[in-house]
């Protein structure tokens, strides 16, 4: 099996604008000795990630130009609909590259223009701004920004972040191996519901798109009873963030309200009550699943 050869071929095809279907991508994979459909999906996604990261760190482009190029990359990628029983069970649907770029840009700590400001500029239609500054190159190691992705998959949500200051965590063996081939500061495989105690209030930025599902047993966060897996994983990730840190979290569904203008009673209300009680929530942005997620193999609405 020639994994590197396959990834190199797909990266070149993406750069050349050559589009593929599920059939053609599997045929190419077979020519490199890769017959397992899950491996085809994971290695294809890794090729997309490497190209997206290359764009995100191209200093010759404005932030808006990077965003447009990453949108074009997403539109040219094959639909990653290959599924196995395990990938469905673990809800392994990665974040689309354009959303990943915005989310990781939002938490980026930089010298002159924060990722957050660049994110806002894109929303406002600013086509000239750049994420500039060299805060991550400082000689004072105490000033190095540190980022965490606790359910990292192949690393897609980290594409705007510097490799060497980003910690990633993943349980799946194939994805863990893909992460270890990239020069992250640290690659680990702990249970994302139980972050190491040493990570408490450690990171300047948290970015996460945890798997969606129900917990077998509710988890208590103070007096708040959390029943959803993605909510519990997100809150545990936030425990790892510094008090002045920034987080971008992707969870399932769209927010709804009752006749009194309150968030509809249930798991979402409890989760959002906790967030607004303990954190400064800048915004909740509904994302159209069919338009903005389908090429990752799912069309579920997210926030």
C-alpha cells in the first residue's frame, strides 16, 4: 500500500481542479494498493487537509483570499460519503474546510491582528485584511500560545493554527496515525470526556467539533445535568481553556424558542444556560447542513 503516493496524487488533482466521484477516487486508491473504503476516505481527507493548511498559511494571500481558495477547494473535493459501521457509531463526520478555517482563525492569537478580527472582517466582506504578527515566533517560551483540539480526527479543524503550538487528541487508530505524521506539538489519545488534570486552564484557544449523541449516563457540571455527548465533551474541553482564552465549538442542531421567547426546554437550554452562566458567549451561528456540510458525508444542521 502506497499511502504517500496516493495522498500526493489526490493533492495534485485538487490543485489542478480535477474533480472525482466516489467511483473514480476508489479506482485511483486501488491503483496505489488501497482497497479499504474507510482508508480511502481518511487518506482523501488528509490530502484535503494538507492542501487547506497550505492555503491557510500562505503569507502572500489576504485572509479573505485564503477563505475563497479554501471554499473553492471544498467545492472541488469528492463527497466523503464512504462509511463503515464503526465510523457511523463514532459519528466521524469532519468539519468542512471553510468552516474549519473560520473556526481556527477565530481562536488564533497573533501579534497585530487576531484571528477573531480577521473572522469578523470576512463576515463584514473585508477583502484586504491579513492575519499578521509573529506572536507564535517569540523567543520567550512562556509567551507561546497553546491550542487544543480534543477530538481532532485528521486535524481539519486546526488548519489556521501553527502546528508546533497545537495539541491534538484522537481515539481512532487510523486518524491518530494521520495526526502523528503531522508535526503537531503533541498528539495524544485520552478520553475527551476526561481531559488530563494537567490541562486545566492551560490553553489560549480551544477548537472542537465533538461527535453528536446521547450519554449513557448524564454528567453533572456543578448543578447542571448534561445528557448530550457533544455538550459534555465541549464543556470538558472548556475546562482546559485559560480564563482569557477563546473557543470555537460546533454542536448539532439549530436553536429553537418557546412561546415566551426562551430557548426550548430540554438539553439545549441546560447546555446554553451553563455556557452563558460561566463564559462570555459572543455568538451562536446556525449552519445549513445541506449547503455547508454535505461533502463531508452528512447534511445535519449545526451551530
